[in-house]
């Protein structure tokens, strides 16, 4: 517990806010009254965005595995690249 506190003291305010936003998003999904929590497309995008901005994003994941976030990132990249009209 002390290690986590000392690590948080060394983080910037922006990093703490993004980490909190990532945790809050997972709490929103976890609070749904369903058997299996499913992230909607916009929520996946938000998690991927925060993970790309947060250096220690793996530490803030509770509901999904890091591999899942990386898969969502690759899927979004494919959609971005292949959905654009040919020039």
C-alpha cells in the first residue's frame, strides 16, 4: 500500500487524472446490471485513447486484460485505415 502511495506522489496531476478516468470508465461498465460486462464501441475507444496517453496504463486495468486493449487499438486502426476512400 505504501508503494502505491509513493508511486502516486511521484506522478503528475495529468497522469493521475487520466488514470482515474480509466478506472471510472471501468466502474461504469461494472455497475451495469448484466451478467457479463460488455464495453460499447465508444467506451472501447475511450479506454484505448486513455491507454495511449497514460504511461502506466496497465496498472489501471481491472476489467480487461492489456491484450484486450491492444486488440481494440488494432481494430480501431484497421477501421480508420480501411474505411477511408481510396485516393
